[in-house]
């Protein structure tokens, strides 16, 4: 269980089944979960929700904006926002040459949910 049940996590994932599994798991761990199925929804949430602690985002998303393309402006606006990238193509994230991609954890799909939880705990500690 999350030490602070008020931790708010935004999940950005275009695969509905993965989004559902991650949301259900993190909710059961005590996080308040917000969901975005694409970059447009992610930007709407980032613009309207003042309290976000962490974003878990897929790299490849529909609409031509990657997870890195969402994370970079989000962290500029919210310097305390933590980011975890998830992807079936983790090398693409590293190759993006983004400063955030060099510092944020990257989990290769498929990953264990406990591994995700461990990364979240480290980032929010």
C-alpha cells in the first residue's frame, strides 16, 4: 500500500487492456489513478489537474506525439512530476536523446507489476 494514499498517478497508454490492468493494480495499491488513452487526453489532464505526483507513459502513442513528447513539457511545467516510461521498444526511448529519457526509469513490456510498484516507491519516496 502506498504510504500516502493521496499520491496521484497519470497513466498514458493507448492499449485499453494494459491501461485497465495498470489502473486496477495501482488503484488497489492505494494510488489515485487518472487515465489517458492518447496524448490529447494526457495534455488535457496535465492542464486541468493541479495535483499529479507521477506519470507512467507508453512511448509509442497514436497521433504522432511520443511519451517523451508528453513528458518533456509536463516536467517543465511541473518540475516535481516523476516519470516512468513503459514500452515494447525501450531502445527508442534511450535513442530519443531527451534529458528526461536519460533520467527516468524505462520498463520494457512486458514487465512485472511488482517491478512497476518498486520503481514508483523509489521515485515517490
